[in-house]
C-alpha cells in the first residue's frame, strides 16, 4: 500500500488507438503500469479509461504530469481526473444523531482502510461529539432549523473552505442540502437507506415494511440536485421476513448502510469510480 | 417426501391459548405434528399459524378434518386453509414467447421438485408449442390482440374451468389480465422482471440500465388488480456493472426470474405462504 | 423490545402431543405466546422447540416457572433451557491486537442491538485498552506465552468467576484455549476467519489465496475441544477476485468477521440457537 | 453480439511498456479495442492481459494475426492464447444420470447464451438420451465399469478426436478420468457439488449436513490430475438451515450447480479466464 502511484481517469470520444496513445505516453516516460482498465460505451461512443502506474521511476514529476495530461485532454478532446495515491484528500463527515456510519468510517480511517484525512465532522446535533473526541477529530455543531437554513449552509461552506475540504460524506446527515449549496460544493457522497430507486424520500424502512418486500437495501451515491437520483456507486441488500418489524429493518439497515457507504467511499478514494451519463463506471 | 400430511394454515384475532387450542385438537385425534410455526402480528393483533401433521394414524379422515376445521374457524373467528400433501393442485402455466421459465418449471415438475400437475400450457403465441410437446403437455394457443381481449380471456376462463385449474402461473405471459378476469380467477402467481417496487411497468431492464443500479432483481408475487403491487413471495438479485449492456441485464435477469418463480411456486405448493394485509408470511 | 418474556428451549424424544403438551401448560397459566417454533429431527427422532411468551400476566413467577419446567423435563425425558428476556447475561470479550470485532460489539451493545452486559474485556496484549476505556469497560491484561499458559488460563478462570461471567466471546483472541479450560468454562463463541470447514487452522486467508477461491467466508461457532469443529451458528461470505491480494482478503474478511460474530451473538442472546448432535438449530 | 472480434490473452514477465507494446501493435494495424484489461501479479512478477478488438477493419487476416502473435510471444517471452469470436469451439458434454446441468446447458446454447457447438453428448448411462434427442444432439453411450475403464476412456478419446472436440464439460459425469486420459485430453471443466476446498470427494452434501454448515456451495473448475484441486473458475452459494435435510441440500445444490457451471462455461467461452499458478484470473 505504500507504493506511490499516479492514477489517470480519462474520458473521451471513442476511436481506434486510444489505449495505445495513453499507454505509449506512459511507457515513453518509463512508467510501470500496475492497473489499466478500459471501457467503451458503444451506445454513447465514449472511451473510459483508468490507468495506474508507479510514480517512482517515472521521468516526470507531479507538476510535469499535470501539464502533459492537460495537453492530452486537448489533443484527444477528453476530460481527465489526475490523482496521486500519496495525496490524501480532506474529507468532512456530516452527521446528525445516528452514530453507526461515523464510528465505522473513523475506525476504518484509523485501520488504514480509507486513504483520507478527516479534518472535521459537521453535525446539526451534539450527540456524536464524544465519539469524535475519542478519535481526536474536531466536531463542529451547525444547528439547522427551518428559519436558519441559508445561514447554516453558509457557515458550513465557510468551514469547508477553511479546512480545505475536497469531499463531503453525508453519513446519515438527514438534512437536504440546497441547490445553491451544491453549486458551491458539489463533491458529496450520500448513503440512502433503501435500495434505490425503490423507496425514495422519507422513512424508506416503513415504506419497505408496508410493501412487504423480501429484501431491503442501502445505496451509496453521489449527491445531485435531484433528491436520491444521483449516480449510484454501491448497493447492498439483506433478506427480511414477515417476522421483521420496522425496528428490525432499521437495525439490519444500519449494517447495510455502514458497508455500502464504506465500500463506495473506498472506491471513490482509490479513484476507481468514473461518473458519466448520470451513472458510474466502477473499475474493480 | 412420500409421507402424507395434513397442512392447516390459520389466521384469527390474537389471544392467549391459541397454540394450545390448535395443538390440543390435533393431539386429541392422535396427530403427530411434523412442523408447527406461529407468528403474531402485534401491530394488527393477528395470530397466524401453519401446522403440518401426519395423515396416517390420525383418527379423522379428510372429510372429517374439513368439518372440524370449519368448526374451528367459527369458534375462533378465524380463517383456515386446509390442504393435504397428496392432493396435487392443477396448475396452468401461461407463457408467451420466452421459454426460460417454462422449461425450468416443466423440468422441476418432472424432477419432483414441484408437487403439482400441469394439465395445460396457455399461450398467446405458438413459439413454445414444441417444448410442451417434448414434455407431453397440452398446449393451448389463445391469441390476444387489442380487439379480442375480452373474448380471449373468456376462452381462457373456459379452459381453466374445463381443466379444473386451481392456480395459474404467469411465466413471462406479457399480457395484463383484466379486473374482470381476476374476479373470476384470482389465483395467480406472476414473475416480474425487476426488484419491485423499483421499475414497475414496462421494460424494467431498460429502466434499470438508465438508472445505473448496481444490483438487479426479480420478484415473484400474487397477482392483484393493482399492476405489480400484489403480495410479494420471493425476490432474487444479481450484481451488475457498467460493463453490462441492456442485453446482459436481460440475460442475467432470466436466471433471476427462473429461480424466483420456482422458489415462490414451491413455497406456495408446500402451503408455506399465508397472505394477509397485502403481504405474505412465508413459513420456512 | 421492552416487553418481558419467558423463553423456553426444549429438546426431548419425539412423540405425538408434545406441542399440545407445552402449549397447554402455558395456556393454563394464562401465558400469551408471542413466538413458537418447533422442529422434528426425523432421523434422530428428536423434538426441538422454542416458545416465547409474556411474563406479564403469566400466573407463575420466575421461581415457579423454573420448578415447573424441571417437572416438565422429567415427565417428557427432555432437556430445557429457560431464560427471561430481562435477564441480561454477563459476557466477557476476549481480544488480542485486532480491534474490528471489539469496536463493533461494544458499539452494538451501546446501540441496544445486543442484550448483554460486558463487565470486562480480557486480552493478552495491551493494544486495545484505550478502546475499552472509551467505552468505560474494564480491561484485563493476561499475558500468555508458551511457559505460562496454564497459569494465565487459571487467572482468566478466576476473572470469569469473579465477574460472574455467563459467556465468553473470542473476538479475534488468537489463542487456543486448553481442554482443561473448556471443561471448566465451556460457554464460548468464537469467530473463525474462514468458511469452515475449508481452511481450518492458521492463516486461512493465505490458504484461500493459494487455492484461488472466488468466495471467502467467516464462521461464528461454539467452541469445543476439537479446534474449529464446534457447532456453527452463522456464516458469511464475500466475493474475491484475482485482483485481491492476501491483504485485501484480510480486509474484506474483517467485515465478514464483524457481521458473522455479531449476528451469531445476537441469535445466541435471543436464545434462538439450540445445540444438538454437534449442530445448531437456529430458530429465526 | 454479432460483431466479430479478435481476443488475445497474454501472459509474460512484467516490465514497463507492455500495455503500450500490445496496444501500439493493435493500433498500428487499425484495430479498434473494445475491451482491454490488464493485471500485474506483483508477487510473481507476471503481466496478464486480455485485449479484444474488432476484426472488421483490422488490417491483418486471421492467419496474419496468428503469425504476428507468435512473434510477439517470442519477443516478450510470453504465452498467448488467440481466439476469434466467430469461431465457436466444439464442446462435448459428459453426463451420467442427472439431467439438471445438461438441460440447462442445452437450453442456454439454444438461447444464444453460450457461443459453442455441441456435436455430441457422452454418457455412461442411457437415461438422458431422450433429452438429447429433443435437442437433436447425438448421444453416445460409453458404459464404464471397473473392468473396462481403460477401454471406455479409449473409446471416448476416439470420439473426441472424431468430432474434433476442443473442450469437454463434465456436467455431473460422476466418473473420475484417469491421468492418462487427462494427458491426452486436458481441456475439461467440471462442476463439483461443494464449496471447494470444503467437502472434497464423495457425497459432499452428506458431509455438509453432518458438519451443520449454514451455507452450501458449488464450484466449477478446470480438471487436473489432483481430484477437485484444479483452478476454480466460479463458485456459488445458498443458505441452508437445520430444517434442510440432505435431500433439500441436494435439491438446492442442483440450482447452484447449474448456475456455477453455466457461468464458468460462459466465462471460458468468452475467453475471460486465464489460468496461471494453479489459479484463474477472470476478467469481467
């Protein structure tokens, strides 16, 4: 895990020679490719690629790589996301009263499963302050009510800016962020407590119970202005039976939510997710 | 599997002593209980029970059992479904052009997995006639178009009556049966090609692809007048990725549909399913 | 969940009338049965039953119930385990250096998912002391090496006695307890990091990688003198691919281990598990 | 699916520039890559690659491609497997008395799920002759007993030669092929009715029942001289409970076997499987 790598995600219009083009450039600079995965969306005539190679021994430094990737984008009319495995993004975790996802994520960071820094936790309730304290992570209480929503979102944006946050994770935040907020800070992953698109909106476990489904799910997705309609990264499911009451669905759901969110976040952090056409390609 | 049993499904208002009441009656007639499973729906204050005991050695014959169960219903203000494991129901399979569920069901009947007779297959297209012929099962072609729907449903009802059919299985029938039909023949199980309630209606695999889900499903359910809203018996799921095109979802879905339908049908035939409150209790 | 119940697990030689016998006794004392599940092992001619009824309104108090259940055992030549849902057992968690199961279990206890007290954590290393401190749980360091095994086990037994421990949970304890220890304290649940009986013994993830399996698993089981051969309570699995290195299997395995152990422990605590013939019946 | 493609599987010692090397060659001949997937086994210092590109528009014909790939092997000290999507291999299915896998495979071939020809079915019993007849596939009865094993294997080898068979599929053949046979015809896929390496050898479902596992499995693998130890292609699992008798495990296992074998065979036919180090890399 300590090997430093360069990770290039690339999308461009499909044509012959693209794999060769990218790989030849890397080879010409002495790059040793560890993973390379390509996908052609035949319907949309798009080429998607994720290539990861060793930074050590590569003839370009990070700045030079950035410059050359810009040229590549122009030449191939594409869009690149360039990352370096040793640059850990700053991630703010948003919570409310429920602790299961927060404890899980902080434990995983500590265990080295998630390559990210957590400079702060933002919450609209104070319940989880002690957990953050145990993990020595700053806890910021930004209370939200129907009268102060714009103001509280403004405070949150200030914090995200102050702490240089790259990504927000809504770990059972239970608040809907405004379109205005999302325009200013669009990098957010959410965990929804249903198998989307079933049971959108409020109280999905109650909805699931009423419908009498035999499986319940959880969905981790990028946040967009359309509620619960953002690109899906990961979904998990669990069996339920007539013996399960709503409280059992909620309990089982906690396990689904923890796992789906952690997996989605890990995939995102390993830069294995490319968003396109309102969907994700997940290179595993 | 050759042991003959009596199976009693019973629903009534909950109160203390019900398990004892049912079990004592069976014991008093020398019944040896093989399976007994009870469920209390605390919210609805309902008692649900499924008890299966040996017919051999029981002091009552089938007619006497039926009479006494009627008395039981009256005394406990309940509703019973009484069955005998050696009475195989007559099941009509409805198909259209797709063969996967039909072949699977007929193979399972032959292999002894499904305790039912199949006196006929009903179809609106002739494509699957040869398969039925291979299994020596009568195939009835009842063509359906927008002008003859009432007439064709009438012909089907005649066939169901003529062949003394207890249950219909919609094994990719692809036609919506009218409310009038369902009033006259309500005992139907359908396989829907999505993880209900997601992707109701037409072309669920196209819908699923568009939404970019990471899991697809199939749902076997009893048919009601509300399309795709009947009580769910069984759901199955499979992973999908961005590499799967709609045709791959359809292919993977066939496996899900076969398994979900076969499992649901087996549960129904073993009288393990009780429908109540628009849901099912499945005693496994 | 706050309703107080009596839970009776009962095994005896099978014969007609047993369900009636048990249920009639409960009904005669005004017991309202919430769950009743029975299983007949036809091969072994054994009757297994789990019945749960309301303590409130029942005409006998706990002592009287205990006395009458003893009479029941004698009369039916059976073996009963009687429990009361408001009696939380005292559970000692055994750990070593790995924290994932410990954090998970302590979080679940706090969240109310596991009805047990944790009076102490026992470890052969000091690494996890801080976690216990965060949860305000006494941490007892009992170092083990090849020269002091008998002595350390003796110290552990003293602790189990002192703290009135009902059950031990080996949450990645990584030590093999001696036969002598197990004779004195046989109530132990272990989490094994493989899909038993595959990959018994040491380094199962290395074994799994070498064999090139496509699924890995974890197994929660009761501890017996035969290593990794005790009655299985719960098994979980996860997909793996050629891209997963041993370290990935270990990481994925941690999630499997947490879930399998937590589920098994919950089943045990809800008295849903009956051990017989070296196997378990799990009444869900 | 009707697009003709070239599929190159390639293994060689790892070094920088390999992706570029392969992709540049394809690009230089005007090849449009549809799928390209590479894996580096860091531990073994091996590079594995699967590249699929359009045959139409490619500047080389099949013979020329074959020649150039030979040169590639020499230059990179590698081993290639070259295939063309429109060359359907000839596959012989080996069966005994159980029909579930045979019916499933023949149905899938007919449905277009499996790109292969089935010139004949070989069996040591006559039970399944009628099924083959329904699908218009020649059925060859080669009886095997303890006295004629060498002779019967010799007859089978003659048939494989006569029908120009590329691959054999042991679809519940229930006979162990000799080392001598495997030396002469090593291309075989088998379905084993357990979650290998658990329950090797005979009667795995009986073994599984005795052990009281909570999940059973099936394993599709390439055949090697070590019984049940060949490279695993696919594994499937299903839940079981104490209520399942051995006959239920066998029934549930049939579904697992059908699916695992069909998936493995499809992966093999799509040339998505590379065997190395006694394991498989499955490029999905």
